[in-house]
């Protein structure tokens, strides 16, 4: 398969790289990514992320006048939006590389009498047929070919394409770690970079920005330091790490630490274009 690369896509690929020039194991290895989701599912029934409600409200507003009856969700994970979509639209499909995710979603859909078609595949190679709406949220962290990803959305959707992300960073204290001179890795690319890729492909999209909020709770100081350590590319004394993190957290009566984070959820929206028809005009 011949890949189309643009300068905007090259910039996206550069942003995927960590300061040492490597990419994360979850990007590099399908097996690592599948093992991650297997572990997530094994830890117990997942709950939807709290920020999903605001994103869902924006999505419903976008689809209100589009006469959408079928929707294909890319990378549903544990179903932040899957069952909301299944209750709102007549036909629902999900594409995911994790068989554990799809098994969980299919069983829950059956319990809720939601008709769900699943495709266990990477989006870029999935054979799904066409759907009115193609939607995905926070499913781009492994995407190394954004041009292919977006063009596949454009070809698959009949009426509307909606792709979104939480604007980085995913935690408010990550830039502070970097400012302190620590080498860290985290998601740096967002919908602004994705819009540049879309534009480079000759497609016109618009932004929908949704104010949002999350609360992060850690059982104690050690749990917080362990979490911060997951972003480090080199060891850091825990006392130094704590001094950076402490101002971002409040301590509750039970000893837990809470970080409140106001951020923006962003949706990139466009009507699909049939390039072949345009060529024949």
C-alpha cells in the first residue's frame, strides 16, 4: 500500500516521538497495546470517563440536523460513547484492535438490547462498509499515518465525520516536570495538528471546542509519585518530584490527593467529500 505523506503529517509523526527519538511501546507494538487493554479489562468493569458527558452533548448537537441513522465508532475502548451511540442511532458498529474490548462491548450491548457490529482490526485496514457517521474520540495516540486515517474516515462516512481529542497535556503538571528539566513523554499533538493534516489533504473541517473538567485522585503521595514516574524517561529523586507535584494537589481528610483539571475537549468535524466525483465534474 502506497502511503501519502504531507508536511503536516510529518509534523504529527515528529510529535509522536519522545525526547530521545523513540516512540512508546504501545505505538510500536500491537501486542503491547492489546496486553494493555487486556489488563484494563481484567482489573474490573470499567466506568465511563467523567469528561465524556460534555463531549457527548456536543456530538448530539452536531448530529441533530444530519439525519444520521448509522454510526461507526473508531477505537471505542471500554465504551465511553458506545452505548450512548447505540441508544441514539439505529445501527452501530465498532472498530478496535483489542478483542477484549470488543468482547466486553458486545456482551454489554446484548444485555442492553443494542444491535452492535464489531470489527477487530486497525482502522486503517478495517473493511466496514459505509456508515452515515464515522466518529472517534481519544483514539489517535497510536496513529502514525494521520493522512491515511482521515482519508479512510472521509471514504467511509456518508454524511459526517467527527474525530476528537482532549487538548494536551493530559495532566496539568506535565509541563511543570519539563520546565524542571526532566525528560518526559506525553501526548503533545492535538486537534490543531490534525486540522492541519486534514487541510493538507484538501478537506475543510471546523473546530468545536468544549470546556471540560476532570478530577484525578491518588490514594496517597506514593501512588501519585508512581503515576508521575510513568511519564519519566530517566530516574528522578522522589522528593524532587514531590516538590513539583505538590502545588497541583490538595489533600483530603482520608489522606488522598486530588488534582482538579479544567481543560478543553476538541472535535474536528467535516462533511465527507467524494474526490472521484469532483474529478469527473
